[in-house]
């Protein structure tokens, strides 16, 4: 090994452990944090290191115990009023302080609005790489984190690594990883860190929080049963047929981007790369061809039923059950069958 390589190896070896940032609002964790602990546990086992949670907020110690139940063995806790509301500046300083002191080799965050904001800021200040919206994470034989994500408009899956800097940072969208196993009562070590941030040093002040959630907003990402329609639905009015089927299943209606772009469904129902990632028990794709950008958002569903009149449609490659035929005959027949059951 030449001198330069030896010095790099020494620099990288100073970093140990896998961290998952526990995103929370008013003391309630975002589910993606628990999903990431499941993946984090697998990565930590492959590296032979500890899995830790990073909990930042006010009155959030209970989240450390929750993190232990989801597989973390250690939790770094920063609990102070200055962290009550998320602000990039305060959370960035908090995490930076932890990174400087404890040097993790991997940090995972949810690809939520908050996670995307914070991860980018941390990676910039620390001077390391960040791969956003990963769909796969694994460890190679040189302890590098192999971070896979769609690239070039979803036409290829790229595997990216950051082999010269630490920590290695990745964000993952909600529902991409399965939930970690939950073992209530599991214990771990809480490391309480003194807050390195003073309120007067933070430029942004939160005056009021106004939720953008509409009262009747449908949560496609959290649904167990989704009936999705694509361009094959031929018009907005035909989505009523999908709603009837979804009602019988106790589910919700989703859509492909073509259906959203056509104005047949609102954007919040879009499934796919630029929409929601879903992982329902049953996903029924009606008149959706199965473009890669759609598949990356739903291919991990437990059961996929595809209805398409083109037997060559790519959606059939990921379907558990495929029905070749006219959706305008099949969907109502399906709904009637369920009603008779
Ligand atoms: P089409 O591809 O036109 O397919 C319609 C299907 O309906 C056909 O297979 C046809 O055989 C079938 N059909 C027609 N009539 C009937 C009938 N009577 N009965 C049965 N079947 C019928 N797409 C997404 O969905 N989500 C995303 O998040 C997304 N993000 C993107 C991001 C980027 C950067 C890009 C470049 C594209 C993205 N797309 C996304 C678009 C994607 O590439 C496809 O264009 C889109 O998914 C196609 O939608 P579709 O399957 O509804 O339409």
C-alpha cells in the first residue's frame, strides 16, 4: 500500500458504526425512521459494528426506547427547547457536533421534506457524499456502502459509493424498506449530549405551524389496498369505477403519472419515482403499462394484480397475477364478485 492509500485507510478507519436519524414532530417519530433501523441493523451486522439512533428534539427520550425496540443498541440524545421545532441550522449544528465527536461510518435519513433538507446540509458542511432516494443499500468487501437508486430519468439503476470520505450518507423514501422487527422492552444505552446550540444563535424563528394536510386527504402511501389507474382509464369519469372497487377492498385509488398529468387524479395520488412509494398488501394496476418510473414506486407491494389488454405490457413482469383483457369489463366484474362474497 503506498503512503497515500495508507493515510486514506487510516482516515476512514477512524469512523465506526451505523446511525439512523430518528425524524420526529412533536415527539412522534416518522415511520420511515423505524424502516431505516431495519436496514441499518442489516448493514451494522455486515460491518460488525453497532447500530445507533440519533434522537434530537424536546422531550423525546421515549424515542430512544422505541429505537431500542426497533433494533438500535445505542441512542445519541440531544433534548433541548431549541430543538422543539425543526430548523436546519439548529439540527445541523446538533448532528455536526455528534459526528465530530463520535465519527459514524454511515448515516441514514428518511427522504422526507425534513430528511432531504437536513441530509443535504449535513453532507455539505461535513464535506462528504450523499445519495438521495436510495432503493437499495448493501456493504461491499471494502466496507463501502453501495447505494442504489434510479438514475437518468429512471432508465437505469445506478450503484453509487463514497469510498474516500466518511460518513457515507444516504436518504431512503418512506415504504421502500420494510418495517424493522419490533421487540417491546428491548434496552440499550442512551448517550445524553449537551446541546451545543443557543437559541439566540439561530436566525430562523418559528412563529406558527400551519398544516398542509387537507381534512379529506387520502393517504396513498399508507394504504393496505390500492387500486391504481393509468392512461388506459381513458378519462376522469372512469375513475369512479376504481373507487367502487377500492371501497369494496377498504382501500384507496392511486394513479400513474399519465393519469395525473391528464388531470384525472390529483398529484398526491401519483405512485412512482416522482410520486409516492407504496408497499400495500394488494396493488391493482388498471390500464398501466408498467414504465420503470411507475414500477420503482410499487414493485415491493405484497401482491400485484395487473389488468391490461396488452399481454406484452411490462407491468406483467412484476405482477403476481396478470389479467389480459379490457379493464372496463374486468373491473366491474371484480367489484361485483367482491360484493357477492
Ligand atoms: P401508458 O404507458 O400509456 O399505458 C397505458 C396502458 O393502458 C397500456 O399498457 C395499454 O395497453 C393499457 N390499456 C389501454 N386501454 C386499456 C383497456 N381498455 N383495458 C386494459 N388496458 C388498457 N410515471 C408514473 O406512473 N409515476 C411516476 O412517478 C413517474 N415519474 C416519472 C419521472 C420521470 C423523470 C419520467 C421521465 C417519467 C416518469 N413517469 C412516471 C412516466 C412514465 O415514464 C410513464 O410515461 C407513465 O408511467 C405511463 O403511464 P401509464 O402506464 O398510465 O400510460
